[in-house]
C-alpha cells in the first residue's frame, strides 16, 4: 500500500522506448531533476519521464500503470497567469518550443497521495478545474510521458517554483453504500439490507470514459481487477 506522500517517477530512453526505468523516488529528488534543462537541437533525443509506478516487469501502457503520483499540466503563458496555485507545491519548467513571445510550460504538482490508474481520468478532470486550467485531453492517460526539461540552442530556459501543500486528489471511495429509505420496515433484515442487494445500484449508469484509448484486452484486464475488488467487498471469497 503506498504511503500518503509517496512521489515516484519513471523515465524512458526516448519516445519509442517502452521499458520504464527508475527516475525519482521522492518529490525533492524529482523537483531537482526537473530544474535541469539541456540545450538540444533535436528534442526527440531527450529522455522522457512519467510520474507513475508500474506493475513489476511490465512495459509502458495504461493497463500496466499502478499509481499516478503527480499532475502534469501542459500550458501556455496566459494560462499560467490565471492558474490558481496559491498555497500549493509545484515546479514548472519551459519546454523545447518555449519563447518569450510564445510560452510553453510543463507544470508539475505532487499529489497528497497516489491515485490508482483506473481512477486517474476523473481526478485529472477535477484537479484541472481546481487550479482553473483547461487541460489538453491528450495528457489525460495515466501512461502519458513528458520530455525532460530542454531548450533550443542560444535560448534561455526558465523555471517557476511554488512551496506549499501537495494538491489533494479528493478521491472518493468507489463502492459507497446508498441509503435505502422504506416506508414499511417489517423485519430487521430489511433494515440491514446492503447496497449491493439493491437492484437500482447495479443498474446505475457508469462513466466509461476512463476506457478511452484502451484496447479490448486492456479493458478486460481492468474489469477483472475491479471485479476482484468487488468480490472482496461482498465477502464472496
């Protein structure tokens, strides 16, 4: 079980690499690495990183991500000026495309606690609303990778740092008992009826957007994991 403020990140040799390597195991370490920019004439030669943990022995892909530990936001200069970041810990670095006239930033905020990969889409949306930023939907997947800080030759990179609280994902429990109000409570068993015995709970519509971009085998793997967790909740094993 991950600790509350566990911040882990992995790196990849290049954009075609699918073998995750250890990059950072603390926010202090990650923040320091993201403050070092290299001059590159070809940005594709730079390593990439991702603020996640992977299941042991797996390769890059949404279905293999275990936890997400930071929110990374692609933003321009105007968006940065309007972002609500007061009181939050963060580091922001300019990307290879950045110029003073056309600014491009990667804003990185450590999470107060790791978020399971299958819950990341909902948290991603909620946190962008929290900091008042319209995010790029292409960065929504948990396995998203980002270039390490780099800049074009003869240009000057920039960083911004904020000190404060790690941002709270405000992740609610998925399986929550729904109160059942009945007019005629004839037996003690009726009063103790559990939420999974209520047909309405099973028929309630579910948000399936978290499966966007996944293959059928990947979706099946996620559903098997969720079903296993449900069996534990129902004490069926």
